[in-house]
C-alpha cells in the first residue's frame, strides 16, 4: 500500500497527461466480482470478506497504475504507448511474459476468426 507520509513525495511527471495523485479519484468496487471469482478459482472462499476483496483491488490497481506509468516512460521517446512496452517491462518474469504472449496470440486468432466470419456473413447477405 502507498503511504503518503513515508519516503519522498513522487516527482511530478513532466509532459504527462495524467492527473495528479491528489486529484485522481477512482471508482471503487469495479473489479470486485471479477476478483472474487479469481480468488475462488485460486482456492479462496466463494464469498471472501469484502475487506479482503477491497485490499486486493487496491493492490491490483496500484500494480497496474505503476506498470502503465513505467510503460509510458519507456514509450515516451517515440511518443506513443505500445504493447511491446509492457512486454519489455515484464520480460524478467518468464511465466508472466509467456502468459501475456499467449493471450496476445489468442486475441489475434480471435480477431482473424471474427474477420473471416464477418466476410462470410457479408457474402451470404449479398448472395440473397
């Protein structure tokens, strides 16, 4: 967890479009059901304590926010954020990198299948 009284304050991001931490208010509970299902899938109770889910959500959001900021720093030289920036950051964790590349590959296969299906539907519609 991030305690604002410990350590030096975060340095401001020059040229970043991100709002300051003080002005950033996120909607809590957005990931609650998904996290509950994931926790259950990993052996937790089907109905974990709300405090546990809230804590886990805070940890996940903090991790993702930190990862995105680091990816922005990596991609700032070229002026845009790419998937490869995230893969570069997680390269030191082989299981996580493997899972990400697997999911990206699966996503590409699904895109191609949808595209083929759309073409087939369009061909059938024109044939009538």
